[in-house]
C-alpha cells in the first residue's frame, strides 16, 4: 500500500505541471491588461513601465512561468496584483478554511442523505418510495446549481427570512459556530444536491445487485435480522463501486464551489478565484489552480485507498 501511494504521488507530479502550464498560458492569452485596474489611467508611460517591470509582465511568457514555478516550489505564490500587493498566501489561507468547511459539510450531507435513500430504494425496488427517490434524483441532476441557489435565496432569505442570503459577513466576524452554521446551510445544501442525486442512483444500482446474492440469502437463512444482513453483509460490498464514483465526484465539489460561493457570497477560494479571474490577478488564479489540482489528486488517491480497505481482495 505504501509503495502504491508513493507511485501515485510521483505520477501526479507531471499531471500537476501540465495543469499549471495550460492554466498559465490561458491566463496570458486572455484579452486585457492585468495592470489596468491597479494603476491610474493617467499614469505616465515611464511609471507604467516601472510597474510592469516590478511584476515581471515585460518578460516572455515562458520566463514568467519558470519564475513563478520556482517561487511556487519554495512556497512563495507571489503578491496580488489587485489587492495592493498583499501576499497571495495570506489571502488564500484566509479563505481556504471557509472553502474546506463548505466542501466538508456538503460531502457529509451528500453521503448522509444519498446512501440511506439509495439502500431503501434497492431494498424496496419499484415501490412508491423507490419512484419518489428516483424522480428526486433526476431532478437533482437536472437543476443547475446557480438557479437552485437563487430560488432558495428568494424563498428562505427574501420571503421567509430564515437564512441569510450572503455569507460575506462571516469573513471578518468573530468566530461563532451558530453564525457559521446559519450562513452555511443554504450553500452547503445547494453544493451537495447534484452529487447527492448521483450517489443515490449509484448506491441503488449497486445494492440491487448485492441484495439477492447467495451470501445474502445464506445470512438470512441463519436467522439474522434483515437490517443486520443489509448493514453488515450488503452495504460493505455494495458501497465498493460507490467509493470509486465518489472519488471521481470530488472535482465537482471543487468546481461547484466556485459557482455556489459566487451566488451566496461565501468568502472562500471559489469566490476569490472568480473575482481574481475577472481582474486578471495572475498570482491568485494560479495559486488556487494548484491547490484545487492537489485536492483533486488527493481525493482520487483517498478513494483508491478506501477501495482497498472495503474490498480485501484488492492488493496494490
């Protein structure tokens, strides 16, 4: 297992490098001047050149990339172009806990709802409960996150006043568990919706194949209660394919957080990424791209490890 983890980690290095090269090239091919928003339009050409030289924008693109890569490998993501030269690492570390909190709660919420409903649908196929879960899953897959988020804001924030419409106030406010939960409920539910629907469908399909296996009938013949048979013998085997699918879904949590954080004003990396991309703040965009890529690779690695834990037949 250890050698497998080391091999997978080494294989991820060229993948991450390729992602940074493509992202860096796309950012520099986009139209616009990254210094236009940070300088006075009436600045003299000489002063403008000083600023361009300071941030290295006069260098060829490949030189800029290698300079950025060398600094990044030393833990230095550079200074923000727009945020008055603030250190990029500081900006990211201020926002990263909020994004991890949103992703963590959304993941737990998706699993806690999807797995039980998927099992119930598999145990009672073609029943009213199964049809209800199936229709709900299709709706969850079909509804766009941004539209669903706006609907929840209109209903629960504007009309009912149950939850705040924006999470921006949590960034500088004193830490309060209830305040974080209060601002987190709507964005976490929206982010979890699509993946919750997918996990429910995969759980149902996998468990349907398991519930009628010979070892399940043998366990029932021994007198075990149906709940114990499903939980002990069925669920462990039925969740093996689901774990793999969940590892693939991790990138959707990261990509979805960009949309959800923008809709709800949640002060995380997703909103920072969108704001920085529109303002052509290269250092922040590249830093968040690297962090997101590492999270995706780590998520898939964790899924593979869990796959081996749940299925003893697998050896690496």
